[in-house]
C-alpha cells in the first residue's frame, strides 16, 4: 500500500512530499491543475520571511525572533496562536539550506521591493522557479506526481484517513497530507461569505483573484462538513489593493499597486478613508484590499504626484496622468470639486519634515481625519497620476485547526494519520492581516512537519500491519 498521499501541488504540498520521500516513504502527489499551471499560488510568490540573528548571505543585519513575532502580532491584532506562530518563526531560520539542496536559489532583495532586504529572502526566478525546482527534485526522488487530479472527497473512519477519490479513482494510503489551498477561487463561496452590504452591493462580485483558479475549497468544505475542527473567519484573507484592470485569475504580484504610502487614496466619492502612511508597506499592504472592499463599488484610486515617481515598483498598466488635479479628477470620473477639496485639505494639513521613505519619518498631517502619520507630502508637483484599485484576494484564512504536529483535529483530538499544511491551516497563525512573505514561511514549516509526521505514521502503520499479519499467520 502507498505510504503517503499528498493532496495539493504548491509549496506546502511539495515540502511535505519531499520530506516524506526523504524519510523513506512511498509518496504520491495529486495536483488539481494541469502541468502547465502547477504550483498553485506558490508560483506567484517571490520570497520567504526569515528570522536571523546576524547577516546571512542574501539577508542583511538581523531579524530576531521577537521582532518577527511582534510584527506578526501587530498585523494580526492578536488573532494568532503564539506557540504555532513562534514555531513557524524559528523554522524560518533553518529551512533555507534544505531548500537549496532541492534546487532553490536565492538573491538579494531588489531595490524598491517593499524594503525587505533585512527580513525576506527572495527566490531567484520567483515562485515559479521554486516550484519547478521542487518538482524536479520530487521526480528525481521517485515521488509519483499526477496532474489534473482534483480530489472530490475522502473516506474517513472516526478521524482516520482511509482513501481519497479523484476522477472516479479510489486511492488508499496509510497516511495523507492535505495541502490543497483555500477557497479563494470559489466565487460563489466568497459571495456567500461576504454577503450583501448596507448599500445593497455584493462586494465579492468585484473581487479579483491574484492567484490560481484551481483553489475551489472542495476539500476544505468536505472536511468541515465531515466534522473536522475549523478555525478562522471566512471573510478574512490575504487581500491586497491591486490594479482594477487585472485579470480575474492569475494576475500575480505584478498587478499590485505599491505607491499607496507615497500619496493619498480616495474612493469613488473622492474622499480619503484610511491612513496611507500608518506603517512600512510590507506590514500594511495586505490590509488595503479589505479597506477597498468596504468602499462604494469596491473601487478606489491611488493618487501621487511627480515627486513619488521612481520610488516604488512601477505597475504593469500606466496610470491616468494629468498636468492638473482638476484634469485628473475628470479622467478618473470622480466629482471634481470634492476631489480638489480632499487634496486641498490634505496639502494644508501636511507638516514640514525630513522625508525618508525607508524610515518612519516625521512627515505627517495635523488636524486631518484620517491622518497620514508618515511620508505625508503635499500633492503639488505635476504631472499627477492615479491608479485604479480593487480588492485582490491571494488566499483565504478559513481552515482546519491543527497543532505542532500538523495533525487534523476532530472534536479536539488529533487524527492519527491525516495532516494539513499551507493555506488549509494558515488561519491558525493568521487570524487577520498579513506581513510580506509569512505565507511561504507557514507553508514551508508546516509542509515539512506534515511530511515528516506522515512518513512516521505510515511506518508505524506498516509495522503494526506486519505484526498483525505475522500473528494471523501463526
């Protein structure tokens, strides 16, 4: 019988498959996507957030455990399991040598890449290169990989995995790792979760999906209906303000708009609605999708002047450009008088300071609601630019509750042979909010733990079966 069945094809699934195979288990990996689209959301990633106490190859200075934890605590507002979060943090300091052995290469942070040179290790070639390296390593080690194989359901027996069904085929295994992603690609489920707002809008109808179209949440729904312990809010997600002109699926990182902290953001009523300079962009970029989701028509505009040009990663699509603020208002179809009043109030509230976008500087507003607490400079230098933004979902946080063994839990008890990793359990660490690169930290840590423990459980099951067979033969 097969030892370990891994369901999923992204970073967490591949880490689980590789660890289980290295431990001597026979492993099959089922990827829902066809080969050309393999890798899930991981193919769109760029980096891994890493704890380190001293400079390391591509990482500068130090990023100790406590600082990483405080960054995570701040963005989650305390909605996190500290023990599991700290386990992920510590794991992030030791996983890169293993990743290199499987063909992953790293490079220094690029200038303008969210000021992450100290905190994040970037993959040479991005997430696509990472998953390709893992697939090559898995093939070389003898992992049986099957593409275009979405799993419809599982057979369970009192919390124990028995078999999985994919395309009418029943597959038994001694153990199983669930790493099939969240439900962010399931537009119906998103609509159900977000519901109708007070304006009579269904916000999810205006959401864009930054990543794979294959994360439908089929197994997540099945497991919750089957009585697995769940965790998380179905409306919480890694949700970024992305270019409103992005495709519905698979737009990836290049659709993100990174100039928010350098200017102001207005809604379709031409009004500001949040502090654009609250904190460094890596710690706050993932709150902006949710903020825009709460605005009329789920649409907003990031507005800058010429002083900001060259200080952020340029978007794929050009912004609306005008030599006057009035002309810009007409181009983006917002009320001209309200827009000019909004900019005038902001400009008047800006206090002189020493502008430094690499630090929490003293350029702020005074007497303005909402305030802009850092990097506040008047919009007074033409040409002026505006970029349309909508909520872009990367992955959802509703998932399966787990522990430091990565076991799925039923009624508070750990399954003996069913494990979970990646987006399907990220809500244990991310109750809300996000900080750059932590999703890959979670997937790598729990993928490796799940794969190791699945192999151990399979070995134990095989030994027990051998003992029972010997006893029956006697």
